[in-house]
C-alpha cells in the first residue's frame, strides 16, 4: 500500500479530516449507546445514515486530494509507470465500492 500523499497543505488537510473522523467516531459510539438502550429502530437508522454521509464526505475529500496532488504529480512527471500505478489505484478503489 502506498503512503499517504505528501503535499504542501497536508497538515491542514489532515487536521480537518481527523476532526471529521473524530466526529464520526463519536456518532458511532452514540449509535452503540442507542442500541444498548434499546432506542427506536428508525432513530438508530437515521444516525447510521448520518454516519455514512459523513464518511462519504471524508472519502470525497481524500479522493479530491489524491487527484489534485498525487495523480497530478504523476501526470506531470512524465513517468508512464507511475501514471499507470496511480490510475490503477483509483480503479481498484472504485471497483471495491458498493453500488
């Protein structure tokens, strides 16, 4: 597996992403508590939907960062092997996603 993309604004990007993920972590703990307390199923499902949306937003930001930095750098490098690797990585991730 390739290391996380390195770029000039990575510290700020990573801080923002980690903040979002900490909120998701709290939401997941909240859902666990709801289940333990036998809360109404639709309330639980609503929270699960919110968690999925939050994770999708994080995924979107990581993908934009990858395309804007790692893929862009690979294209600019002129190295066909690196370009193919980055393209292959994107395809592999896209094919793993549930439809």
